[in-house]
């Protein structure tokens, strides 16, 4: 038998303790990586659950990229959201009201008069990202265009019908505008993009725009299609056309889009940076809704839209509630870094802080 001295036994015990401590730290670090740490929500892998949403096509490209990456953090969870050519904010709100989905994607919050329709009780509004609504066009030989609210309003009301109209020409000195007819394209479905675009027109062309603001509008003519993706495809295939389309879909379709005159009088191109400038200037309400349209600031893009995930404050399922909270927590962590990679603007630091805090307002049953 090999005999050991007390000193040797003490050294071996010390090595063993240090080894166990290092292994524990390594295990803790690996658990955080697997669960996403502060980005993925839960400190451990959540049990299998599926949550389903419907609604906004404006946020669809962002949602689907986040869902794809979230799967590597919480592989037991499945998040389902429709593709870019279906739904609309109106459908999302209607589906959530009837409790057909676990969350709604919406580019606005419900009107106060409609809150009684929500069968699951009180709602929470979680802002996710923001993005420009472009005024995209298909005009051969014209790669740069400037527009303001007055001219844009008259185009979509059918009062300006030719591309070389003097009102467009005066904003675009030196640009060879053809005499082609203008074909407007708008959304056929109940759309938050429509609501935010027309809200812009009520602000930027208050005395000219007469069609109001809502998710659906009685357009005087032009073509119609469902979803931002559908409208983008119409513009791409229709010479002389013009439409309001979210920045992500417009870029994906390779469309040209106008620089728009903002509240400060500057012509600003849509971008994630100019959208961020608009978000930073917006006032956040206690319910976390905010309006970045027509905000002040020389670099603010004037048609910047918010977008939200709407959920019931009181969840009826522990599995779904925890999955939803984990997904939202991921959006407020790594998801903010993903935003610009798919052409959206992340939230301002103030709004992000408030959104994270609101996660604690979710009421989730123990089991």
C-alpha cells in the first residue's frame, strides 16, 4: 500500500476542489450559451412548446430571421409566423381578439373602442423594431427622386397623373422626367403600413390629404395587392408605378425609392440610420406605444413606422407563456443586433429599457 503524507493529501484535496469549481463555472457558462444567457430568456432549456402569431407583413422579414436564430437558443420551442405575402396588421389584431393566435404582429395598437373585443383580457404592447416606409417607384432612367407630402398626397389621390407634372418637376431640377402616366399601387388587405403611410399624409399634407388615415382606405384608383411583398412585386413589374412599401421588402425587390422631405425641410432617403433618428425623437407613452412619423430632426426619415408584438397580459398556459416571454427576451437581446442585418432599425435605448421592464408584467401560471 502506498502511504501519503498529510501535506500531499492537502495538496490533492486543493487540486480536486479547484477542479470541481472550474467544472462548475464551465457548466454554468455552457448553460448560459445554450439558453442564450441574457438574450435567450430562460436560464435553462424550456420544455417543448409552440406559439403562433399572425399579422403585420411589415415586420415579417425581421420576425422570420429572429425565429430562425432563436431556434438555436431554445431548440424545444417553435415560433410560427406567416410569410411576407399574407396577413396584415388588421388580421393579426382580429386573430388575437378571437384567441386564434398567441400573439399579433401589428404596426399600430388597437383603438380604445376596440379593446372590449379582446376575449383574453388586457393587452400588452411590446415594440420590437422600427422601419422606413419607402415611396418606391418604377421609372426608367430616373434613379433619384425627391418628393414631399403635398405632391405625394396628390399622386395617391389621383390629382397628379403624369410623371412630368410641374409639381414633381419643381422638386427635381435637372431630372429628365418622362410624360408617362402614374400608376399607384396600394394594399388590398387591412394594413398597418397603410395606416402609417396615411398618418404621415395627414401630418405632412394636412390641407391636401382628404382620405383620412386607417388600415383600409377608399383609394380613388390604381392597382391593389396583399402584403408588402405583393405590392413590391407589382411595382417591379409595372412601368410608371409608385407605391408605399416597407424598406426591407423594397430593398429585397431591388426597387428605387424617393428621398422624402421631412419636418425640418430636409430631403432624407430611407435607411436604418434615418429611421433610428426618427425613433429617437419620438415620445414614448406609458403603454409603450410611440409615433416616429414626422418627428423633428434634420436626419429623421419622415415615414418611419413602429411595429409591435401584441399579447395578452394574463397567459393561460405556463408552457406557452414562458415560451412567449423567452422569445420576447431574445428580441430585446440578440434580436436588436439582428435588426439592421435585415434592414430594420433597433429600438432606442430608452424604449428598449422600458420594453425589457414590461416583460415582468406578463402573468404566467405556475403550471
